[in-house]
C-alpha cells in the first residue's frame, strides 16, 4: 500500500504520536550510523520544489542521507518544465526512472488532489499552496512536546499572515486533534474568521500573557498581488519585541518557521534569545522528517 504524507488531517492522533516518538528516537540517535543509517539504504528520493526553499528542502535531504537514502534534487528551472512539461509528466518521469519517493512543493492549493491517485510511489507534501505544510506541523508539535512534555491543553498564539500560512493551517489541524487552544492575531485583512471553538481572535498584546508559545509568521509578499506594508508600523503593531516578550510567561517560548525578517515580525535580538526555539525548530525538522521518510518509505513500501 502506498503511503502518501499529504496532511496531518489524514492521520489519527495515535499515528501522529507514533511519528513524534520516532522523531524523539532519531533526535537521540541520528548521528549513530549503526542505529539509523541502514533504515532506508538503497532507497532514492527526489526533492521536487517548484517554489524556493532552504529549510524544508535541505532538511529533507539531510534526513534522507542520515537514513542511508540517495537524493536527487530536481530543479524545475533547469528541466523540461521550461519546455512545457506538466507537473504530472515530470513526476511520472521520475517514477519511471526508479525513484522510491518524491518530496514535493508547489504553489497550487489542490495539486495533490490531481496527483495522489496517479503517482504510484509515496508523495510527501513539502508545502502546497496556502493550506498545509504537514512536515512543518510535525516538527512544531515535536518542538512543543519536547519543551512541555505534553500537547494537550497548550495555548499557542499565531501572529502575522495567518490567511496565507500553510504553517498555521497545519498547526490548527494538530491543535484540534490534541486539545490545544489557538489565539490568532495580526492585520485584520490577514486573519481569517474561524468557526472553530478552540480558535480565538484576539489582540496580540492580550494573548501574550495567556500562552505557552508564540508562533510568529512572515508576511508572505509573494502570495499577495499588492500589499502596502509599512515595516515600522507592522513591527510596532504585530512584531515580537523585547517589550512584548516581557508580557509572556517566563517559561513560554518563541517559534518561527522561517525565513524570518529581523526587525519586522521579530526584533533582531530575540531571534536567538534564551526563550526562542527558532533554530531548535530547524534542528528538529531533521528528526521529524527522518520519521516521515521512514514511515512512508520503510518496510513494505
């Protein structure tokens, strides 16, 4: 049976918990070749990214190589895509060449609906459109669980361009499964209305004393046809600043999926503050993606 990793919504809480447990195992053993390097030996994955990426693409590549997997990095700009080849035909060509799985990013919200029943090997969603980024969601859950030893009952503020954030989408899917509370803040035009009982719209400053973690989001200018953004006023109204950090609980943490814009959504001096887990999230991304690759491409696949 083909295992696609397309959305956290398609997984049960117990399946997600198993992936988190496996992520923890990899966090303890990822440099031990005797324990992990053989797990996907002789497998080949293709990284196929139709949008720019640093953390996700490199994280999947490092995760794959830690598991003994070979990696093919497909670059659309230097491929037959420039000659008019469709996404389906590109992926079908990679399937025919013998890769064992495809890590795929694309701007189309519904691209996996068109592909999941036609490609006969595991597809791993590395970010599609603006709805979900499930591997980021898993690494965020792993970061939270490692920090607080639980997920149930955690309160998370998400601030910024929530409307266009697939990171926020995956986090809210997970929140519903694990009984977390979500507080949404940001410019009114970029914070969608939600009918979910566990989601509350709230001014950013009012949310800060309540929450265990704050997920700061970048304004995704590439997804806006036109947006007149005044960086100074945005930082003043919605940025994570030292003054706002002072309103948070001492044990609360700052998260950001990256890339981050210092001085806009977060003050420069807070990126590596003791309460920030931004670079820890990046590290945890390797462990979470090792778990995902093993789950999708392991024994029987």
